[in-house]
C-alpha cells in the first residue's frame, strides 16, 4: 500500500527521546536533505539530535564520494569515532557508528574491513530502513546497499512541525534522484543509481507541509533536477516547469529555487518559467565543466561550448537579470593549455555570478580514471588558481553592481550584530540590514549600500520599515 499523505506528525512527543543521534553530512545539498530525513526516521525510535559526538549513542556519517578528498575525510573521521567508542566501552557504555551515503554505496563491506568500529553501512537508497538496521546492529555489523525497487521516499517518516521549525525558514525538497548521464569523471550514476523522479502529489504534499510549518523558501533538489519527469494524479508526466507552476500556488510559500541542472535538460518551458513564475528566483546553477569542445566530448557531456553560450543567451532573454553559476573541473585527462584557455574564454563570455571549481579527481570505476593521459598535479593546481582568480573577480563585480540598487530580501535569522537581521537576495547573496527580529520570515525591500567580501549590507526602504 502506498501512503499518499505527507501530513507531519503533530509533534515528536509520542516517542520518548531517550537516545541521542548525531548525523554529520558531507558533500552536496541532497546529503543535507537526506541527513534531516534520517533524523526524522529515527525520531519515533526515541532518538533526539545532538551536535556533540560525546553525547551521541549513534553517529551517522552521511558521506560523499565525488572527489577523493571527500572520501578520505570519512576515514579520518571514523578514526576519531573509533577512539570515542573505545572510551565509551571503558565506561561500560556503547556508541554505534553508521556510514551512510555515497561512500557507503561505493565501498560497501570494504568499509568494515578498513574500520572495524563501524556497525552499520547503509546506502543512499536504503536509509528508510535505519530503524531496523540499528536494531540488527546490536548483534553485529550490518550492511544495506541495495537499490531497492520500492521508493524510499514512500517509507520515510514525515517530520513534526516542531522539527521543521527548528530547521529554519528555508528547506530542501528532493524531487529527483540518480543520473543516467554517465559523465566520464563522475561517480553519481554508480552511487545514486538510475534517474528517478518522485510523484507530483507527494512533492506537493511535502511542500505544503513545510509551508504550514513556516518554511518560506523551498529549493527543489536533484542530481539532474531539470530532468524531472514525475507522474501526476492521472499518471501523466510532469516537467519541472509544470511542477514549479503548481508549487507557486501554495499560499505562504514566498520563493522557489532548484538545483542542480544539466544544460541538455534546460527545456523551453523551464526557460519560460524563469520569465513567468514570480516565485521562481532569478538564480540558476548550470554546470558546464569546461569550455573546450574536445574536453566536453571526452567528459561525455553531450554538448559543445557554443551550445552552452546559446542557452545562456536564451535564458537571459527570458529573465535578463538572472544570476548564473557553474561548476568547472580543471585538469581532466588530456586537457591542454589550449583547452584550458577555451574554458577561460567561456568564463569571460558568460560572466558568472558565482562558481565552484575543482581539480579533476580520478574516481575508481569511472572511464576518466582509466585514461593514461592524466594531467600533472602542479599543472592542475596552477590552472585552478588562475580560474579561481577570474571567477572570484566576476563574483565580486556581480556583488558590487548591486550597490545602490533595491532588492527583495527574505530575512532568515538574526544578523551578526544586535539589531541586525540577515537573509538572502533573489540572487542568493547574503544580505545584512538593521531591522527588528519580528521581520524574520518577511520578504522586504532593501537598498544595498555596501558590498563586503561575502555579504552585502543594506537598509530597509521607507515602505519596508
Ligand atoms: N549533476 C550535476 C551536473 O551535471 O553538473 C553535478 C553533480 S556533482 C555532485 C557536482 C560537481 O562535482 C560536478 O558538477 C563537477 O564539477 C564536480 N565533480 C564531479 N566529479 C568530479 C571529479 N571526479 N573530480 C572533480 N570534480 C568532480
Ligand atoms: Fe555526474 Fe554528469 Fe550525472 Fe551530473 S550529469 S550527476 S556530473 S554523471
């Protein structure tokens, strides 16, 4: 039987919290979403959250496998937890350690061999089974890294309104998972599995529940969120644009965002939505990875640099003020100086508002890792620094250009100084302004007066005060 309702539990009081849980997340926003859902699934089992490992009865490391460094972090963290577990044992107490997420999926039982203090290994498609796995772990280590046929989302416990409130005024909502694109550098298709979209009804129910509990901004998540093709009530396929239109109807929800998108799935209706859907914020993270056609082909991206530039033109025609952001990988095998110059040229042509950039990290099992023409580490480092300088200058220029302009800010929390409140501009910039805490949760017009290195500073307009 499939449960279609996503009514949050009125509170967690039903389950007496007797144990403490710490979920530490690494990597992407989908892991942040998953970490919250793991805590929700374990709340009825009597687990309440703590931020201190020393207080925890169960620590879950929700891991990332995207680059080697991310995976390595997990094992150094596990070393620390093993020592904590030993100290606990000496006091006659217990600490259970779980490894969840993409490293768990990729390495499975190998994790138990590398670190024997681990009790549970659970993949990203199986964490709805955590209550059972925790019980089983009392008798010895357990591993669950299946890609189950059933949709895990249908088996997750909705959080209470109290729990949603403690997580703040902005929320993530996963609508799509997995990837069929197989870029030759990327582990995601192997760790998260094939692309799958959630049903529209469930997404709407979850968004409504979040909004009822006070959430004002929702970011729709997916590894390839714009490939969303969820089923509606009559089994018809919905596009992301249609989903955004439907979610825009929710009263009380002020803002919608989505991430991460693939250029090839940027459909005309989604581009149009940027011009038409008032709640959809003018910010788009659209990774291109490289500006060289040769490297794009080797990466199996299935688009050329020029296709990306044309797409950017179309998006800007629909929403002229849109802020664009991207991911770049430098030093993919075979990348020459000329290829790298083509990447810099694309960066100059687009003028990004913000950018993430990485040195290529060979990932076991991916075609890129098998190549023999790897770029030397020092060349990667030099290219990364050059690219970084360029995009950082673009980010600063984008921020500076806002000085003197008035933008809507969604205030999310108290600011750094007393009497200040902090929030985000439509373009995802952090903004601080003088104002009362009572305005937290409001969207108000702010005139930007100063630009810092990571925040903008502004004053509420006459009408907003
Ligand atoms: N689905 C998104 C897309 O198509 O661009 C991104 C998913 S991935 C979680 C986030 C970013 O990590 C990628 O855009 C890429 O820039 C980077 N990345 C993935 N694999 C990498 C690798 N092997 N080495 C370095 N960076 C990598
Ligand atoms: Fe990885 Fe490419 Fe899929 Fe993005 S589109 S998740 S980079 S394989």
